[in-house]
C-alpha cells in the first residue's frame, strides 16, 4: 500500500548517491589512471547499479518474509 511513498523516499537517495560517486571517483580515478566523470555520468552509473541491486534486494526480502510467515 505504501510502495509509492517508498519510491518517493528513494529519489533523494539516488541524487545523493550520484553526488558521492562523482566525488569519490574524482579522488580515486587519477590515482588509477582513469578520467574523471561528471554528474550526469555518475547518475548513469548509479542507476545502472540500482537496477542490478534492486531485484536482488527484493528477492532476498521476499524470502525472509515467506519463511517467517509460514514457520
């Protein structure tokens, strides 16, 4: 029922995650020999990571709920 509100609460986290990724990339990249990325590229990397991690988190959360509910 409150899934819509959870989605809205995740939006600021996405922008903050992108900002942190951009800042950390800017510190680490020159030491490794990579180019720096801008905020839009950091957003692209962040959404890609979220699209991979979100289904894994959803499935793991669902398994625990099923186990606790039936046992």
